[in-house]
C-alpha cells in the first residue's frame, strides 16, 4: 500500500452539541438547523460554509441535497454519510481531505436525528434489506437481539463476565455525572447493573442505549481561517476506515479496526499509551470491549483482564467516553456517531461539557456503524491532537 | 347430531382477540425463497460459477458477481449463539414473548439467524427446517438433529405449522371417497371434532354413507352450490373452527367439441370454482379468530394444464387454483394458512376408466395431515401429480402440449 499523505493544513474545531431530548415533536431538519446555528455562533455567516457533510436516519425523504436547500446553503462541496455510528470519523476524514486539497475552505459536518414516539420502530422496519429479510422476522428484537448474539459468543470465547461489561457502564455513568446534557446522570452501581431486567439475554437494560433526539456538529477548516476567527482547533494525526471486514467470521468477535490498527498508529506516530482520552463507540458494552482490543489498548482476548485493571473515569488511567457516552448521554441516531468526535475535541481543546480530563491533548475517537445484517459493517477511528 | 361438538360460549359483543402477523416486508429474492419453502424445499441460492452457497438471498454472487440459482441444500447446522428476546416493538412477537432465536452455521456454508426449538442450545447440532411464518414468508427453524422434533408440540414450532390434535375440522364433502378417508385420518390424528359436510344425496345408496362411527365426528348438510345451505351450515357450526378441508368436486369425462356436456361443465364450475368461493367466504371470519387457522383445498393437477378428456373438470380446477391463490393473499394478513394438495386421478368411482397410476384416498388423507403438521403451502401426492408438477414447473408450454398428444 502506498504511504498516505498526512492531514497537513487542516484543523477541526467548533464542537457543537444541541441538547438531547428523549422525544421531540421537531424534525431532523429543525435539529440540523439548530446545529448550524451553533456552528454559526463562532462567527461564521451561512454563506461562509462552502462545504456541507450530513448524516441522519430521520430526514427522509430528504438527503444532504434536500437539507442544503432547506437550510439555505450554497456549498461547493457536499457529502451525505449513511454510516450511522461511523459517520463522525468518516465526515472528519472526508472533510479534511476536501479542505486540504482546496475543494472547500469551511466544511460544516452535522449529524441530526429526531425521535418521535414511534420513530424507533419505523426506522428499524425500513433499515436494510438483509434486516427485513433475515433478521426482523426472527423475533423483531432489533439491534438488542443482534448484539445479544454477538455478546453471547464473545463472552464464551474470551471468558468475559457480565461484571466486566458492568464496570464499563458504571464508569461511563460516573463520567456522565458532570455532563449537564446527559439524559442519564443518576449514579449506577454494579449491583444495579447486574440486577437490571433482561432485554435479550445476555443483554440487560443498562447494556442498551436510550434512543433520543439531538444533533452534533463540528467544523473542518484551515489553521489560518480558524486563527482569524480565534477558534481553537485540533489537528488530525491519523484516521482509518473499513467496511465489511472479516466477512468469513461466523460471528463478529472483531471489527474492521483490527485490519487497520497498525496503519492508524503508524500514521499517528504515537501509540495507545500516548492517548489521553478515548471516545469509543458504545452502542453496547461488548463493542467497547472489542475496540479496546482491536485498537491496540490491550491484546485480543484480554479485554476482561484489562477492564478489571483499568480505571475508565475522567481522572482514571484511560478516561473513556467522558461525556457518559451514548449509554448515559443518549443515542440521538446518527448524532451518536458524531458525539465521540465532539466530546474528544472538547476534551483536547479543554472546553468540556462536564469535567475536564487533566492535561488532555490527544484523543482517540472510534466509530462503529450500521448493522446491515448480523454485525456492524462500518468501522472508523481517528487520532486528534490539540494545536497549541 | 351429537352433543360432543364444542360450542363457543361467549357474548357476541365481547372484544375478540386480535391476531397479528410477523413483519411482512421482503425483497423479491426472499419471496422466491418463500415460494420454495411453501413447496417443502430447503433451498438456498448457489452461484452458477464459483458454486458458493449464499444467504441472505442476494441478486448476485458476493464472491464472483455471477448469477445465482436456487438449489436444495443439506439441512444440517450447528447452533453458534443464542438469545431470548424479551422486548420487541412488533405486535406479533409481543404476543409471543419470550422468543428464542440464535445464529447457526449451516452445513451448506453460510451462517443464518433462525428460530430455535426449545431443546436446542449453543453448540448443539441442529436440523434446519425451511418453514412459513404466519405471514406466509419463509423462515429458518432450527430443530434438534436427533429424534423426532415434533413441531406442533414445540412452543415456537407450533407457530409455523397447523396442529390437528384437539382442533375442529370441517370436511366440505364427507360423502366422497377422499372425504371419508380424510374424516378417518383426522380422527386418527386426534382431531377434537370433525364436521363432515354432506352434499345432497344423488341416489338412494348415498344415504348409507351418512353414518360415521367415531364419536367426535358429526355430519351436517352442506351443498356448496347453494349459498343458503353454506350459510346454514356455518350458522349451525357457530363455534370455533380451526381447519377447513375442501374435498368437494364434480368429476365427469367430456371434451368441448366432442362428447361435450355443458350441464356437467356447469356443475363442475358450480361445485369446484364457485363452491370454493362460497365455502371460503363463509369460513374466513371463523378461521381468522383461531390461533392456527388453515384452509386446505384438494385440487386436481389437471388445473395446471388440462386433460382434454376432462375439459370441464380441468377448467374448473384451474379457476379454483386461481381463486385459492387470491384467497391465500387475503388470508396472509390474518395469519390463516391457505394450502393446496395436488392430486392426479384418485382411485375412486370418479376415475373408473382411467388407467393407473391412481392415488388411494387414504394416502391422500395421510399426506394432507402431513402437509398441515409441516405448515406447507403446497404438496403433490402420488406419482402422477409429482410428475405433472415437475414437468409443468420445467416448461409449462411443452407440458400442456405433450399432455394431450
């Protein structure tokens, strides 16, 4: 493989989180507009945005195209990213190349989803062809059932206990405690976790995210433009992306990160030990455990031991999902795949929603998206570092 | 009329239990799988070039992008992982929680999600069944590889079949040879109540055939050519009705320009085609209330392509097959299974001059019970029907030509 160009002359800045709501009467368009308003608060006018990158599950029948006209944008670069939980990192790396090559100067990356009373069922119903043909007819458990099958196999394959997943959930809930925007901030004990009701065995209540409405956004631009606006930013040290990795694995016990993990750290020029904060995709704790392994924070098969030996709280050894992650803050559809980027960015820029990870400069951000059939198809990761 | 017949005691204004069906949205490729499942096949797609078997159904081979074709596959599998679903937003599955499903590695190659028999856990060998769910779509069901995994006895398995035991069954014509054999077979299979419809006797000897010795059998006048008679029959039934088997037909030889008999033809249509509609129309409101409602029609395989020597019968059976498919479409939304048994000439008084092979009425009756308990949509019984269906599926134009040379 050819050596990849670095992301010189690009910064990511202006993290925006539109406060989540459990249910919303508003549309995805409204939530997108709110996010744009948040980006504009940094001093940009609507006409300044010459690039627009969009992710949503609930904007139908509109795509990024409809959204551009709805919002009155006139970009010279446009992208629509349908990869859900991987969309934030993917938006970042696409926008970064567009800015680096001069195709756009100021790219607004936005993910927004609403959540009406019946949205969850409706989005599931029309999610993918393989799901409608070969997953939903088997009990209609939605992603809970799919990840229950993965969790069941993963626990048996690597000797992971429910307590181990519980430790991740408890630590994330502690982190959520300082985040005023998190939907769940009440303390969760390991006992609460273990005693919670089964949803799809072995997945229990606190293994599941709460669907909600919300939006997340950030700007990718040049260091010069950011400096002119007095916007603190972070540079992109490395990114990876992979889709449909290991199709021959009968059950997903590893994700696409494992294919590209060496490329990630080589490009970043640092290793997992240099990471100050890890924002890993947390639709279910089993996927967090998988990322700890596949991104090189521990050996494959040793996630249980690593979790038992590591403090994942904000002042811990490896601060993980410092806003509480989706498990505590809520999953606002595709915005769930952006909140890892905005939270990682806030931590390294030292402007967190809640508590600050001491001296944070480097964030590892990881995305995982789209259960098309029996596993998440899209994986992505990025290493960003504050420009100081 | 015996007092044993169960009558549903309920206030006619009481709220009826609404029955839901599983999610029904499918791709065209998946519908092709359902069509094969309905005929009792365990079929998956296989690449014509690289020979790899693929699942879920695709439109092109994921290994070499060549064409795929449906092919019967080995039924063995190993259960890889399992879950018990306790929460769902789907109304049908909500009525049936908790629901066990799992992932299986098929001996044929691919992995698949499947409904799990209560006796299976991760690591077990399984035998896969390709069944139809309540919405009429193909579903993979993993049953224990060893022993006889009786589907009707399994808490989830029974959702994919039509149990006969303890059920109430109406046989539309209990007077003809097939009807009588069927009443006997249903009784032997443990049906709770069998109602034998009796068309008007055509000759004094017919009166002898009105006696059924088994205590759970009850006879009732039923003339499918008369809407009032059909209404009266169902008004007398009143109570729960799980299964209707339509054995009625009018078989007479005769062509169109040669040895034609329009009166015979008219009667064949009146019993076979219009009779089907009268019966189905009256039975539908009762069947949709039942957890495992089913309507089975016994069709002559001449309905696929005509036997010119039985032109009237062939035409009425073709019309009847068409009506059956429309009725099946309507009943899918209500979870009622509409099935067809295809038979060649039966070994009875209607086919006295027809050469062998002919299918024995008792055999036909036995296969019908098997069709119900396998939840099948279609089954051919006897060598004649199997051969006819094979040829017809292979080349319908050739078959209708060669059948009458």
